[in-house]
C-alpha cells in the first residue's frame, strides 16, 4: 500500500489518480499508523513553505515523516514536498524545514526572458544514475510549476538538473529518500514511468 500524506497542501488527487492508473493500492491519509505501516510514502505539495511546515508540525506529521525516512521506507517528495525535506527556504526566513536532506531552497533569480513562476515543460539532464530515471532518456521533458528551487549541499544526491535562468536541482535520491521538483503526475508518459519506477523499488 502507498500512503499519500494529506496535510491540505494541494495536488494530492492528481498524484492519487496517477497511482491508481498504475494499479496501485493507495490511501490518502494523515493517520500516523497508516503512514508508518505503508510500503511506500509520498509527500506531495503546492503552496508556501512556511504554511506547509506549520501544518506538518501542528499535526505531528513532521515527526512521522522523520520516522518513516529513518526506518528506510521508500519516500518521495513532489514539488513543495521535495523542498520541505531540506533545511530552509528563502520563501520563509527563519522557518526550519524537515532537515532530512542538506541544502537550501532559493528564489529563482530574475533574468530577462524568464518568467517566475517557472511554469511549463523543461528538459532534464540526468546525473548519478538515479533509480527513478531507469529507462528514461536524457533530455526528457517534465512539467514544472515553482518560484523557488533546490540547491542541494551534496552534489552526489542530485539525479537530475534543469536549466531555468540558473541550474535547478530537479531530482534527488539519498538512500530510500527521493524528491522531484517537477510534477511526475502531470508529466505525461515520462512522469508515469518515473512513478512506476518508484512503485517498483
């Protein structure tokens, strides 16, 4: 069973729908025991870093996420869900992230010809042989919607990058913790293959 963590942060239904289309047993839940006993866990999210961290803390889900990742359950953060795994974000000065991975979330720099938020399809440069990208071709296109981007401290955990006015760390993998800044559930066949690879871990 795959648990999708429900903390009122958007895009949950589209993730659920994509996994159901893959024939998966999925539950959308904020229940500690359900999350801890799931075979895999997904943290989706659209919205503001500070609000999301507040919701996770109020519900105790921040500790549940730490427990899940510590015991080695495959865990996938999507969009804001990826950003929350890191230490802090320019979007919410003074707010600590989950700190499960080392790095910071920075605002995409203003640059002529680039609109913020970064919204739309962008190609990926694959690195470090990430397991989510098995069978995925270099320069495959995926769908992004974000104004802030990840700069991971450990280069070796970065499995995909994208260029949008700067180098964006678009996907990471460390142990059984995975993250995608883009939305696999909105990225057509490529995204479905990425979710399938996660399901098959």
